[in-house]
């Protein structure tokens, strides 16, 4: 199944500015990166469009969805992108039967702005997207209904349905590495160990989302091979659980 990921940012400087607007911040959209890696692990084919709103052609995107037979479109709008995301979803629906899901911090804060009787967006992921995305992709591939997936705000007969509680990944070690290669040729900054141009770059790295693990263990793990860093964090977590 082909899945199109759209990361389109708006221009905060206003119309007519010559200042590059994309990306607006230096950190890559790793939520999309994780979801793309998960998609590959599940046997899907992820596609990415990562650009500013002034360079995003609605015609090109809708044509790509139609020509490539994209079954699922993931849209990550920015703080000014609600109207753009909804307009794009409407155009995509006119020429294809792709399911459209929105995600990201803005969507988490205002899911009802994207999923309502006036919007073509089918669902919104609230909170961390990885577990919810994986479940939704499986349902779509099997042709099943999206209702009842934890963390997914869905529309049922034009009306938003109740959302099940969000289920987050227990730790980053449960997820594949994000598809950071998709962002290497773009002006992003990577704050974790990464091979780039055959040189390893070191940085502070969190190896787990487990809040019970002391941050000093994660900092100490920076630059270590993944297995060694994972072992340290698991050891620290096990020790804390044993003592509690």
C-alpha cells in the first residue's frame, strides 16, 4: 500500500517576503520519520513531500495521489496550516478514494478543526502518532473501519465519534529508527548520533521515553552503539523497578 506523507509549512513572514519559509524550524519532523519507518517495516511504500506552502502545488499533489494509487495520505499541518490542509484534503478527495489522516501538535490541540462535517479529513491522530498510525494503516489495508483505534479521532456519518484513550509506545527501542535519510538533504539539524558524509556526528540523545529512567543515563549513552545504550537504559529501569 502506498502512503503519502505531507509536511507543508506556512510563511510566518507574510505574503511577498523573500525570506525562505521552509523549514520554519531546524528540527526534522521525526514523527513523520518514525511513521515512515514503521510503514516500511509493515511492507508499505512511503512517499514524502516536504516543502513550504508557497511551493506546494495542489494539482501536483492530487495528480501524484491519483497516478500512484495512494491509499493513505498523512498530513502534518503547522500552526497556520489548518485552512490549507483542509483545502488540500478536499481536492484530494475529488480525484481519489484515499483515506486522509492529519497528525502533529496542532492537530492534537484542535482535532475537531480537522475532523468535522465540513472537512474532507477522515481522521486525526491525537498525541504520539506511531502506535495509532500502525493500527490505522493496517485497518485501511484490510478495508476495515477506523472507529475504535486508540488515539484516533474519527468521523462517523459526518459526526466525530468518541475517541479511545491514546496508547503511546513504551520506549523508543520498540520503534525502528526514523527515516532520517529523507531529511538529510534539507536544512535540518540533527540532535542525535548520525553518520553524515561518512563522518559520525555526536549529540545528546534520549534513548527511551520512560520517564522513570534518569536523564543522566540517556546523556551518558550518547554516541554509544544502540545495543549498548539500550542495555544501559533497560538496566537502569530494571534497577528502579526492583527497588520500588
